[in-house]
């Protein structure tokens, strides 16, 4: 990744350009998930290069998705739920390549 690149924008653009499990365009998948409230976290840490969080309301999962760009240039996709002030990670998928990102999220949020 180039210096000064906005990590969250890269994640968003790669989701939008990707394809869902059924071959649907990434932008269509994002609408199907009812994705909203995108928040960029472009600060590097020991764990990742930055991440993007957003809310979804899919058929299978309703909550927050966190997509982290890891130092090995793969993504980690995490599903989080907040209920009554209780924050809990429900699922995590590691080592997701950029061309698998949209399909992975689609599977976690929409598919059975």
C-alpha cells in the first residue's frame, strides 16, 4: 500500500468492486446488506494497518461489521453485536484476500 493511502477508502472501494456469493456486484451487495454508518479508522496499530466499521441489517446477521487490513495484506472480517451496552464479537474470519472480501461478508451477513 502506498504511503498516505486512506486504508478505509481502500477497503470500501474493494468491497464495492467485488462480487457477492451469487456473483452480484459489490455495490448491490452493500445495498442488500443495508450497510450504513461507515466509520474510518486509519490509524496503524500492532494488529492492523487500519480498519473500516459499518452497520448492516442482513437476513442472517444484524449488527456491526469490522474489516481490518492486516500487515500481511489480507483482511480480517469481524461481526460485532451491541446489546444493552454489552459488546460481543460473534464471528471472525481471517486471511481473506481482497478478491474474496465482498463474498465473505455476503456469506456472513446474508447467506444461510
